[in-house]
C-alpha cells in the first residue's frame, strides 16, 4: 500500500505544479485582494487566542508542528503536547469535548492539517461554566467554518519518512438557507522502523545484582477520525444543532528482547522474549443542543444539551520465550478489554443585566467504566491475574458566573459546586471502593487594557485532578516480565490551587508572557519499587505526593519587514515534589525549560523558506526519573500557486543527525535503573494542500453545549 501510495502522490504533485506554472490568473471581478496582516495572537482575561489562518506556515504544517509556536504550549521529543510543561489538560473541538481527543490526542494532532483549523484558544483560567478538572487548563481547537451560502473545503496530503507515513486530512463546509454542515476527517498510517534500546537495573549490596535487557522494537499504527456538525435554524429564536465524532486506531508493536540477570558476577538467569502487542481502539460520541431565544429580550439564551459517548479499547499481549536459562515461566497471553459508556445532560442560561453578564447552569454525568482482563498460559492454565473491574461514577454540578467591566477592568468571576459519587468493584466484586466528595470551586479572572495594544490579566482558581481509568484499573501489564505496571483503584482526586498573572502587547513586536504559581496536596504520583526476591519492578500510583511549582512563559513574534518574520516561544518550570515510595520519603526539586525558535521568509512567486530550532533541557519524567535534553532543527520550503488555492511544501528535520539516544535514569530505594533508547532523529516531509469553494454566510452554531472536562488520563 505504501509503495503504491508514494509514486501516485508524487505524480499528483508534479501534475498540479505543471498546471500552476501554465495557468493564467483567473479573471474574477468579485475577488477582493486584502493586503497587510492581522495579529496572530490575541490575549483575553482568561485565555490566549492564536489565529492559525494568520500564520503563514499553516498551509504546510500539521497541528502538532504549529503547537510549538503557541504561548504556554510545547512539544517534547516524542511529540507529546504539553501545557505549561504539564500533560494534564483537556482538548476540545469547537468548544466541545471529543472522545478522539481524550484517547488519541497525539495521533490526531499529527494527522490533522493546520490549514483546516481557524484558531486555537489556550484557556489558562477556565471559568466556572467548565468542569473543574485539568491542572493546566483547556485547549480549544476551532475548525475552519463556512462563511457564506454554498460550500468550501480543504484537502491535505502528506508523507513523512522514515518515521511516520502517509496522512490525509480534509474539511468541508456547506450552507444552504437555514441548514449548515461542517465536516472534518483524516486518516494516517504511522510507522516506526526497528530501533534499539538497552536497559540496565542495578540492585543488591554494592550493586551485586544487575539485570540487562536489549530490545528491538517496531511499531505500526494506522488510524482515522471523522467529525461533523449540523445546524438547523428553526426560526429566528430557535436553533437545533448536532455533533458527531468517530475515531479508531489499530496499534501493532513487535518487540524482541534478551534479558540477562547476573548475581555476584555469576550468570543467574537468561531468556529471550518475542512480544506481539496489539491494541484496537475505537470510539464515538454524539450530542444534541437546543437553543432558545426570547422575543422580548435578545440578551437571554436558554440551551438544553444531551451527549452520549462510547469508547472501547482491546489489548492483546502475546509473550513467547526461548533460550531459557533458570527461567520457568511459560508463554502467556494477556487480554484487557476496556469499555466506557457516558451520558450527560446539561442546561445553561445566559442573561445580560445592564453592565453585567450572568450565566448559570446545571449538569449531570453518568459514567460507566468496565475492564475485563485475563492471563492465559500456553499450557492452558489461567493465571490468578484475571478479574472484572467496574467503575460507576456520577457527577452533579451547579455553576453561576458573572462578567462585568468596572473602572477600565474586565472581570470574570464565579463559583462551581460539584458532587461526585464513585462505586467500583473488582476481583469479581469481592473488593469494593466507595467514594463521595463535594467541592466548591471558586474562579476569578481580571484583565485591563494598557495603551493601544497592551493588556494585563490576573487570575485565581482552584482545579480538581481526578484519576483516569488507566490509573485506577487493577489490570497488571506484564508485557515485559521483569517490569509490571498496574493501576490503583483506591486513588482519590487532588485539589490544585493556582495564582496567575499575564501581560500581552500586539504590534510589530508581539509580546505575551505569563507567570503561574500552583500548589497541591494528596497528589497521586507514579512510583516504582523493586522486589528483590522476584527481581520484578512494580509500578503503580499512590496519593502520597505534594507539590509546588512556578511556571514562566514568554512568547515573542517580530515582523522584521514585510517578507520576514520570526518567533520565539520559551517556557520554564521550577518544581518541588515530595512523596513516599515504598515507604521511603523522596524530595525532588528541579528546574527545566524549553525554547522553540522559528523564522520564515517570503520569496517571489509564492515561495517561502522556513527554519526552526528547539532546545529542551534535562527533564523530570516522574517522581523517580529524569530524561536527557536535546537540540532539534528543521528547514523547509513551500510554494503557493493557483491564486493561493494550492500549496506544496517540503521539509527536513535534524538533517545532520540520523539517530538520537533518549536516556532515562530512574532511582528507587533499592535500585538504580538506566534506559537508553535509539530514536530516528532525521526525517523528511512533503505535503500538498488544496482549497476549493466559496460561501457567503456563516454557519450558525449553538452558543452553549456540553463540555465534559472533568477527567484526566
């Protein structure tokens, strides 16, 4: 498939290039050419808004590449998106949660072309109308919308080698009278060729025991997504809208590993492992919103919403052994099938009271998680590691918030009351967990303009960090026999406090900066402990942590002249983390940072040159682990043709270095572990972006809808 795809793709590129070179400029008397530029970044009291359509690189980039340039956001070496250096945040599509973003964020972002996105809102201080979950905040991705009667659309094709593969992304908008439709879809084939890694764990008196593992790993991960929004204007006061999101992926990992255990300079154990790990993920969610206006007061809106979500994740882990020495464990097959069903009802009311805007709402979530897992040995024996895990969660919420302007300041303030009930059982209901908690969450954001282009904002907020299903599921992952990973059903949520201040100025030099102080107690942290008798390291989660952190962000954009622009995005965090591991107190303090630099130069005839540089310091992976830093570079060229309807681009990342070694060090109370992993560093990218159609009037959307942002993974 891939062999056929590439030549067809290249022929299409050459053909369109030929057409563009010989095409005459279309004579369209209705076309208006607007010169000049609009600001890319806008700062509000509780968020930063990044206009992707104003970024010259949006036609040649996927979404994960653009994220590096956005204030408060960064991307690590494994293409994981970070918000203020944290992985705990929520991502919405058009102001609504989506199962594909909750479960397959990285895969979706690198397959979603930036050209299909209108803007990205980085909500640093979510108001009381949002669920209280999320340490860092919310990222809202707003897709390109239909602006006129008729239709328009965009199609993007890209290829990335040697790591990556081919990607197709598209969006389509249609508006006819009172009916509007928006669709976005994509598919990708992500491949990672075989790479090598080495792990060494030292334990015992004076390091007398050592475990060494040498691995070869290959990964294949096809996936796809589809999102649609339909709206119908019943009349001037009533609007009905519906949303549908579908996504799926199929991950295959092939690992070959040689494990050697040495005690007192004597070979004690050795075995070779062939591991085939298959994961099938699929989910969908659908929602309906009914918005009611009031004839006597156009400043009042009442919205009723319903949402249903269904998600499934099937894990099949086949482990086979050979070349055994003092190793008696038989071959085994692990299966873990997880399912989620969720119902949400919500009502929201908005009213303008002279200078004050008031909104209030109620919400109910019924969430059912289930996991069936088992382990079957090759001789037919069933391991004691099998069970059914059930987790039923209900959340009731009330909120009330106000917006007002006073003495040049804009204020947003509110309160949210959340009551949560959790009933869980496992080991065939012999073990049960029952939790009840009530939280009153305050929120305050204030902003003020300074001069013509500047503004300052401050905020105070509390957030709840609830454990996701992967942290509470008692299933024990034994894909590597010497390292076991399991969840903790008894985990409890943590309450996080934030104080933040920000400043922004948008002119030829755009400056956006932020400072945030946060503290939390009873934080659930990942901890690893070594059993010296079985020589197995077991990793799980415990509510033993407390942390303080100071985050600083600075984003600079400067237009050197009309054809040359540059930007710098910096983030730094100082963190103090304390927790217990295997009964032993651990205290870590760490400073880490990352810097992303990008520049672009417009040549004649639609040509554009780009370059980028990423610097990331040594970083804290978890309570016990750290990873090394890196410096990465990129160079690209693109061209707009056919009156900017067609865009072609090519780029190379880390042109002078084929591989990079990722080094992770983990320290426990009775062991020291180092892991070095070889990653492909150099890769090549080509892409094609084409837009079509013309519209006249925007698709009308519901002003209120369901946002389930109360869980973290």
